[in-house]
């Protein structure tokens, strides 16, 4: 039986709580970057298979910005942060001080900006996750891609081979003055890491 199949309602609630705390920490970091008050909501959080993740985020052929980390430590995992195309362009404009609507393509400068901001947001997410679970988790150097959603998710989950076809998905909406930024965090633990994460919270897999 896949480890994910052993999760009960209590396990899922604990994982969603990790996601909420991590996303909240990311919202604080984003507010600091933008020099503005940013509020956050988490419309959905839960464990989903790969095929459902695509429909949650958008369409397979929709361009997205994605930053990926490999996480080392007692609970080896991967973390992805995805921004839809509109939100990616908006963030580039805001962070470069351009009028909103200026960016309509991701050039080298835009990729650099998105890598940096996503690095900060995913790092904030990971720090909150580490603190909550009392685990020392160490992120790799981030890898950035701007590609079709289907290609990004497929390559992310196929790479390495030992990762599950399911993940903890946290949908986030960041709100500021006249702006909305839609993002998704994906936490993909190795099979054995899922049990370690839950054990750190005092929960056991049957």
C-alpha cells in the first residue's frame, strides 16, 4: 500500500496546517518585498494526485513560472512554487517598479526576478514547515522554469523516480492594493519522509 493511502483525517488536517502556516509565512515575506500590506487566503489545501493538480492550477498548455527545490535532511522532499502567467508578469512589474501591465514576456531579467522572489517565498514556506515540525530541512539551489503547466509538473514528478505521484498542494491567493497574485505550493516528500514528518507532529502511520 502506498504511504499516502494510509493517511487518515487527522493526518490530513496536520498536513493542511503545515501548508497554512508555511503560506502565511510566505505572505509576510511578500509584503516585505513589496513594501506593502499583503493579505493571504488559502482557498484549498490537501493531498492530490498529479492528474488533479493540473486541473487545479489551470490547463496543461498554460504557461507557468515554477521554482523547484530539493530538500535534504531527515525528511527528504521537493518543494515547488508555481505562479500562473498573469501573476508572474504582475510580480515582475511590481518588483522592478514598472507600471502594471508592462511585462508580457519573461526575459532574462524577469526570470532572475521571479527566481529570487520565488526563492524567498518558498524559503519562507520551508522555514515555517521546519520550525513547525522541529526538523532541520536544507533547501538546494532553486531551479527555475517558465513553461507549459503540464510539462512542468510532469518533469517535476518524473524526475528522481522515487517521488510519489501525489503531493500536498496549498493554493494561495495574495492580496494587496488592487493586486491579486495566485500561487501554488507543492510539498512532495519521499515515501519514508511522509512518516517522519507525521511522527515529528506526534502522529503515527498505521
